């Protein structure tokens, strides 16, 4: 089962991954109210289970609650790749300085989970794999041992992440592994994981594909 972005990020947050402050709205009035609560400058994001939301106009940066309402009105009336938008996520806007990809999936050939990182965050990972595969760093995880600290460091070093961010990156990588493991997931990814202006890492987008039974472990979702 594919999860909407807001649900994926809630699970990540439970596992210790930092995410922006945000709430889901189903009306324009709710969108404006949430934007005001968050300080006005927010991202309005369509919640549909397809890629390409940004290119379709389903993600907008609003500078005020009024602008958030206007964007929500437009987005809630959209259909993206055949799916109607019924919810928008209103997230506090981040001061983005750089973008990273971090994800984990099943490697059927190796019969192990594989965690991947890339300095080319914000880009479809399939596109990176096709055009610049050398920019994707991979580590295979022994399910009995779990993600090891040295593996997280190898990923951070492999994508040329400044050493000052390695500790937080390691915590986030372990959080993604925990979310993946606890939910019998086939996929858990953050794209992008951003470095903000104050030097912190933040998961501004998230995607999970999980076992249907895992939903029973999260009744609040």
C-alpha cells in the first residue's frame, strides 16, 4: 500500500526523523488558518499517490495565509494524472541550501535491503540512476544486524556531505531503517532531505510503500 506524503512523514517523525511543522487541509479556509498558525510562509502540497506533482502545479510556495488560501483553492480543484486532489499538506517553508536523496528498498537479487543516498536530491531517483548512476551510493543491510554506524558514514562520505552533518545524517538514516523495518515496507524514501540555512537536516518530502497490516500499528494515521 502506497502512503500519502503526510502519512509517510508522520511515520518518519515517530522514528526520529525531523520533518517540517505542518497539517493537512481539505478546504481553502483550513489552509489559510494553518498557514497563519505556521507563520505565513508555507508550502502548499497536493496529496495524491502519483509523482510529478510539482510539474503539474500541485506544489506551491505561499508567502502569506492569503496566498496559501488562493493556492489551496487552485490545487484542491486539480486532477493530477487522473487522480483528484482532495487534501493539501500545509508545511512550514524550509530555508533550503542543498538537497539529498535517502531511501531504502528491497534488493531482490542480493536478498537484502539496500539503502541508497545521492547528492542529487529533489530529482527522481530513476532519472539519476539512468543519467548519473555514479552519484548513487549504496549499502546492503544485514536484516539480523540492522544498519550499522559505519554504513551511514560510508553513505555520508560517498555523497560528499560535510562532516559536520554526519552525526545527524546517521540518526536520520537509522530512523528511515526503523520506519522501513517496523512497517514491513517495500520502500521508504526521503526526497529531498535538505540541509537548511542553520545547518540542520530536514525531511521535507517522504514516501513509503508498506504492508497493509502495518496500518494497524498506527491507529492514529
